[in-house]
């Protein structure tokens, strides 16, 4: 799916038919299929149908491809923290905003988030990305604590455990949700929010 | 952690200090760290501190190691379906039994389940394991439908989506739960069951 919206200088150096964005999109799907460690620049070149040296027109190294791909997931996740709506209302409302926004990013940037979630932390680039991911997770954990303190959420669940279970619920989306499948992105968001706040029994919402 | 409980003939062919079970345990941790595809028999030999040919005393191939490691997760998961308690009581009770038992297997067989959950389906062995995993998942989906029909669970959530979200919640345990950490296996089981049935708001339980 080549597009022409990328604005970085690297795009201009790309071969006709590929800009950095489409190289990135194909690279991330190859990383997800075979694992980042197991993917060589040769495998990438094969999947792109171009020579290894042509890839180097787009990015200097496999690590740079990884970093750019992870930014596609991390930048929008970090933007949630900065969003004005993450700062107004009760802690419960802010938590709901945060969880809904996270689901939306996961659905829209599915393959990039998949890559992020599968990182093993074997390299410096991976560890940096995991640190940034953990900083976002911590915001959710803080909101759970705040919502418990304001009395809008049950207080008998350890907030760190609750946060991890919430991300478990949400993050699983990247493994099975398919755009255009039987359940729409909006429905999945509603179902997930309902399950996380009220569970299978349903509640007071 | 060498043990001497394995009874297969392969064990007897093992080198002193290693039986098949300990080879398997080390192999699965290497697979989880580097990815199955990216792990060569040479890397395994290095981690085991034995020669490649010594590994072949234990198993004929890397694929066999994978198959044996996946059985360590799949056999106890499949045993839940066969358990008498999965067949008595209301659908809601049977679902709770199923989810609790799954959590217990995940905690006890953490590294083997991690391997199972990270499979990409690149080989026949992986695809077979994924088929067996899906058969277990289907049992849970059937129980959700049954519990909705008996009126014990809310009926406004698509059962397949609910099932996937439930497994998302549970499966995340393998990524972060640590035996001996601040939250015990029993507490995690209780927290997860509470969240899945009643959510953050808490309910009628």
C-alpha cells in the first residue's frame, strides 16, 4: 500500500513505487511473521522485491527500521497521555478515556503495536521502546489508584494487578481483531470497555 | 532443574546431569528469549553447555523439542476439558471452573504456555499446536453461549468476542506473573476471576 504522505528526507531517496512508509509497513509484517531477530535484511529485500542496497536507500539499518516501526505505535500511545481529555473529569472518566483511546490506537496501528508487544528486549532499541511502553502503562496504574481512592472503582483489587489484567484484555486485540471482520472496531471497543468495567455479569452501567 | 521422573526411553540415552525434562526446560527458555525460528541447535547446545551431538542423544531434532515443549502446555489444558468438574453444575459454574483451571495451568507451566502463545504457525508442528489450542478455546466459547442462554451472564456481548477478551485477560499472566513476587498465584487467580465476572466496578458476587 504505497502512499505519498511521508515527509521525511529519506522518502525522497526511495525507489519509485516505495516510500519509507510502505517499506516500513512491509518490514513490520515480515518482522511479525518471522520474528525480528530471525529476519535478515536479505529476507526483507526478498519480501519487498528489491535489492538489499535499495533498502539502504530508505533506512541505514535493520535497527532503524525497528525504531521507526515502534514509533508508529509509541507516538500515538504517548499522545493519549498528553490529550486534554486525559486530564479532565473524574479518575474513572479519565481511565475510560485512556482505555478507549488505547483500543483505538491498537486497532488503527495493529501491526506496529503487535511488534511492540512481542519485543523481547534483546537490544538497546527494544529496551528503550519497552521503557516508553511502561511509562504509558504507569499512567493507567495511577488512574486505577485514583479511581479507587475516589470510590468509583472497587478497592479490593491490587491496582498493579488490575492494570496488567486490563492491558492483557486490550492488548489481545492485536492478535485476533480484523478490520472488516464480523465485529466492527466500534463494537469491539464497546465490548472491551463493558467487560473491563462490568465483567461478564454486567453491572450498574 | 534436573529431575529423574521422566520415563521415556530418550531419558536413558541422556548425558549425566541432564534428562529430557531439563533439556526441555532450558530449550523452552531459549526459544522464548530468542524466538523459536531464531534459535539454532548450536545456540541450544551453548545454553545447555553440551555439544550439538549430545542434544541429539535427547531428541532427534529441534522440531521434536518444540513438539515436546508444546505438549507440556497443551496436555494439561486439554485435561481441563476432560475433568469431571467441567461437566457438572450450571454453565456459569463450569465456565468459572474452566477459567480458574486455565489460570492454574498458565501459572504452573508458564514458560511452556508462553511458547504456545507466541507461535506464529510457520511449521506443521506449530499449526497442529494452534489447532489444539483453538479446540480448547472453543469449549470456553460454547460455555459463554450456554451461560448467556441460561441467563447467568449478560447476553449483549458477542460470545466469540467475550471469549477472546477472556483469554486476553488470562493469557497476559504468562508475560508478567512471577512466582514468589508480591502477588501470589492464588491472589492473581481471584483478581482475574473477579475482573472477568464483575469488572472494575464490582458486582453482585
